[in-house]
C-alpha cells in the first residue's frame, strides 16, 4: 500500500507541475527568461527555468518595467517591486507651454541691423554729415580744377560720381594746356623791374658792350642788346630774379618792332619750349606763352638751358 501512495503522490505532483503556467520575465537588457519565481525576498528572486535549472538570484532592478508592473498585481510581490516601478510625473505631463508676449506699446526690434549707408541716410545727424562731406568734396574739386587748369564742371561732376577719389584723380594728372585761348599776362613785371637791367648796365658803363657768359655770374646780362645768347645751368642760377632782370621785354604785352621777333627757347627735362612771352611767374615756376598761343608751365628746377634767339622762319 505504501508504494501505491508514493506513485499517486508523484502523479499528483507531475500533474500540478504540468498545469502551472510558465511566465515570461523580460529583463532590462532585452533578454527573456521563461519560468516561475522561487523564493522571492528583498534582494530579488530566483527563477526556475521551464527547460530546467535555476538562475542566480536576480535583483528587482534587472526586470523590465512592464514585468515589474505585472508582478505588482500579486499582493505577495507588490511590497518588493513597488519601489522599482517608475511612476510618470503627472505635473510634467500636464504642464502647459507658456507663450511670452510683448507688452502693448513696446517697439519691436528691427529684424536686421542697418548698414552704414542706411544709418547715415535714416537720421538727421547722418544726413548732415553726408551734406558737409559733399560740400567739402565739391570745394576741393573746384580748387583742383583751378590748380590743374581743368574745366570746373568736369572736375566737380567727376567728384560727385566719385567722392574724394575724383579730386585726387585730377590732382595726380598733369596741368592741362589750353591751345584755343590766347592768354593775357596775369602778372605783369613792374615798370621799375623792366628797366632795372638797362639802368644798372648804363650806370656801370657796360651798355651795349658784349659781355661774356661768365660775367653773368656777377651781373646778369640784359636782353636790351637783342643779341642771341645762351645761358646754361651752372653758369647762372635760374630763378625769378634772373628772368625779371635778364628778359624784361618778355613780360610786356606789346613789344616794339625791333624786338618782337625775339623768342625764348627753354630746354628742360620735359623737352624744348619756344615762347614769345612770360605770362606769369612765381618763386618756383613760370608760365610761358608758346608760339602756338597756349601756355606752358615751366619749373625753374627742371630748366637746363635758356636761349635768346630770333623767331624761327
């Protein structure tokens, strides 16, 4: 009878084991263990695998959240797994996004920072600065046109299109020679200067005598003799006093028949110029009316030789 009872008890255990459902336990690393829990406590639980064998004790934080939620439904397991279940923050879930609006009457900021030109023309101070610069630019252009003998309209018009650069451009250009205008003397030699050479020679008793060129270092010969002469740099010093004392007749607007055919030949680093009259003179340069009627500007520092000779045929 005893062995019959043992067989019946074994069959009952086998039937109970077959009827016990196997549960899938998901882990946080993505793996799944199928079996049943054995000896759960505060440190975790052991799982008896369906295929046989026991796992090591697994802590509760190794189980996935959905598995912990299913375990919490069991009153025996709830007290152990409740602390490891993540509860969503209801306050954050119900938080409403706040939209900050500008107070009424506040001026909106510009979408883009204005550039230099837009800033100048958008304010009264900027407009005033632009006006002052333009007027100064036109004034400088007018002065440059006088200095370089260019039409004022051309220089000022260019300066309007190219502010600041226009006057600089014309200032770097050579003086303009006007061939269509017969110039009149702007600065006449004073009467006492015109006669100084003849008076000094007459007082010295040298009037009409043929002085050698070497004597020009001490007393500049005059053009009253109307004789061809050559003056070279090194023998004489070319300056305003030399031309006023040596060639007073070339400062006159009208000349006599005896000296109207005389011309001055100026040789310089820029070439040779044949002039009939000195139209203007300063401490550093002079204007010479050429045979064709236009004025040529000659600097004293560039002159290498001066000749007095008859007008070429």
